[in-house]
């Protein structure tokens, strides 16, 4: 029986490249001269450091631009509130990865409500879809691409015929 997995993955190598490009742009831009502005990446946490909140907003825009060019969907960014002090401003951005239980349940419920002849099973941080026909699986993919209320980017992989 044909099957595929629904996952939400983050390409960490591309994220590292996007951070490096953003750091390079910030160090060369005239409006950031002498501000010690930088991006730091630890696992899936990006920290923006600079002097003012206005510069934080500019740094966020630069990061979004570089991430989009690298194929990283900005839906996976969870932006925390900025920490503003006298001469420093800091903001943390968490990069979300994997399907947590509420989102996986929402996906399974949407598939069951659509009355397609497929089975959906939650397996850890992915959802496995199996069906008798390849067309039914492709209909599920179209259904999920059309869902606007999902706050994570989805990928479909491990397609077996």
C-alpha cells in the first residue's frame, strides 16, 4: 500500500549559512558601524544583539530575508519579546522543528473530516498516511497545503508505492 510521512524539518546547515550571511551584512552596513551588532546560533536558537530596538527590527528583517533566500520558511520562527536595557537590546528567536501532539492531532482530524479513503497515524514527530491509491495520497497533500491555520511548514517525504 502506498504511504508517505508528514514532517516539519529544519535544514540546520542552511540556517547556519543564513546566520553567517546576516552577520556579514550587519558588519558591513554603515548604519550598524560601531554598534557590536551580531547574530548567535546555538542549536535551534538565534539570538540578536545590538544597541536599540530599531536596530533589532532591522536585524530581524535581514534575518528573514536571508532565511527566505536559503529556503527556510519563516513560519518555523517563534519570535520572543525583546529584552531592552540601557545600552543593549537582545531578542531570541526559536526555530521550531517537528510536529508536536496538538498540531499532529489537528492534521489527523482534518484528514478524517475530509472523508478521504486513507489512514493517518501519529508516529513520534511525524504523521504516516497510508491508502490504497496514490491519488488519495496526493489529495491529502493538496488538502494540507491548503490549510492556512497550521503554524509550521510541512514537508512530505518517505513516499512509498
